[in-house]
């Protein structure tokens, strides 16, 4: 989804958990945070215009126009998010994403991706900026229609998104065909969320006695758990805040707020550039990778780029080094007679990087599936009804998967040739 979430990050900064925006339990996490911020850190009551003025000050860039603020109750939030989900994540797109992630082995078969995303949004959103045409306003979840300390902190982040939207056409930065789990969208989201997180840090810093900007320069944010979310969804939701913050700090340290503003219209081309900012500064673009194969009778469901960040997710914890040599990739997923077929080709910076990744991928596949022999350059793994094959072809690593044996065998024969 393009409407952004700040609540999951708030927990990472304060309580290493998420703020729930649902019917309050006997002890609500937001009550604890409000007590902490208001009592220990001295947060004071603040109006929307006052908050906007301070966000402009700490973020070094003025607003071009005032941002309207509207309050929502928890019940109103649930209805609003349903409208946003229907508008920006229709059933057809959700099904294509779901089948893609299942084909990569990133999502358990039978998982209702859209339902999981809807639940996570409703449970974790406590404030947001809606940049859709005709909206362009800030929303705060508050039963008593006042800016609590929690609201102030979250909305300092969300107001930065409103400011980004005043200087750059964030909705048109990427084609609509680039999906939520595509590397290019995650890279752009990482820039926007990282910048907003940096501004939120500076907003909070003003309320931390004895703490200075330099004290945060080497601070690494923990990655909060997202209960009930598959790892790929948790990473797609949360990592843009965490790694994006480090990327934004690198941009800011290099050229200040002018450089940050310029980056909104010249975003990173890949999560590789986000994870390794020196590649962004050097203009090191991803390699172009293509897949010429078309299965007989197949209907294209989805295509895109997985990217270094989700390659880490694919390989599992501790895989940063094996993913770091990523040079570029391309995937395509087809419907073949009601079944799914995935073909993914990835390029690597050096032969050593390729071998390191190929071995890590084979180990990951073997950990959850049964080894089922070799065919040409491929090692095959089985988890009925799915089969997976991974191998080196023409200086790239190719992954094929399907829950249809005939489609799998035909793709394997065709893709074994460089």
C-alpha cells in the first residue's frame, strides 16, 4: 500500500513493540507510551499548526501549504482503512502478490495475504498522511480529538510525508505496474520512510534532556517484531523505516536537507543502493536482467525485481553477506491452467558472489524441502505439490518453481540453456 504506517516504527523507538489502534484492552500500550512521553519527557499539549511549524524547523524544509488535520476514532479508522485497501490493493493485485510469494517460498500456501495486511494495518496504524488525490490530509487516531504525546510523535513523521508530497509527485514516481513487493518500490519507500524517521528522531531529540544529535549518529534501530505477520510481510512493512533511516542519514550527512529534498525526485534505484549508500552516491545502477521464456498457454500474473533486501528475506537470518553481491534480477510468474509457475534470474557482481549466493540458496531450499536429484545445471527440491530448481546458467542463478509438474519440466528444459 502507498499510504504509510508509522505505528510499527514507534514501538521500535520506544517499547520495541507496536502501538495497537484497536478497541483498547485493560492496559493499552498507547496509554503506557503517553505516560512515558508526557510524564518523563515532558511532552506538552500542541495544536496541529504548532506541530507543523516544529516539523518544518527540525526537518530544515518549509511547508508550501498548510496540511489539514482530521481526527478518527478507532471505529472510523477501520472503515477508512477498508476504503484505502479497496482503492489501492484490490483483490486481483493481492492474489498476484500472494501467488508470487508462495512461488518464491516466502509465504505459506493458503495464506490470505490481503486479509493479513488488512489486519496488520488496522491493529498498528495510529496516524497517517493520505496522499491520494482529493485527500491530501493528515489523520490522527484519537478518541478525544486531541494530540496526545503518541499522536505528536507519530504525526511528526507523517507530516514529513505531507511535506515530501508538496515537493515531489510521490504517487507518480514509479509506474503502477511496480508492485508493493518489488525492489524498486521498496527502495523508494525506504527513502521516504527513512527521511521521515530522521525528522521524527530530531523532533524527539528536542524533548530528551542532555541528548544531542551526535549521540544518535551511531545508533542502530532494532527491528520490531510484527506478531502474526509472515517474515516477508514483516520485512516489507518494517525494514524501509530501519534501513531507510540509515540511508537518509547518509544523504543528510553528505549534503544536508537540500540533498534530501533532491533525493525525493532522484530516489535510489534499488534496495542495494539503500543498504549501501555509497552505491547511490556513485550512481551504480542495477544490471538489466531479462527472462525470455514464455510457457505454452501461460498467462502472466506478475513480474518485477526481488532485490537485495528481499533476497535477504528469501535466504533467511544471517544471510546479509550472501545477498550483498546482488547485481540485478528479474522474475516472472504465470498462471498455467490454474497452477503457478515462477522463473527468476539473478545476476551477481562477481563469480565469487554468484557462487556464495548459489550455495546459500541451495542450503535454504534444502532446509525446508526434500532433495530430489539434479537435472542439467539444476538441483531439484520437492515439497509436494511444489517443486523448486536452482542452478547456474550463463553466469546467472536461475530459480524455477511450480505446483504443476508439466509446466515445471518444460520451463526447466528451456531455462537450462543460456
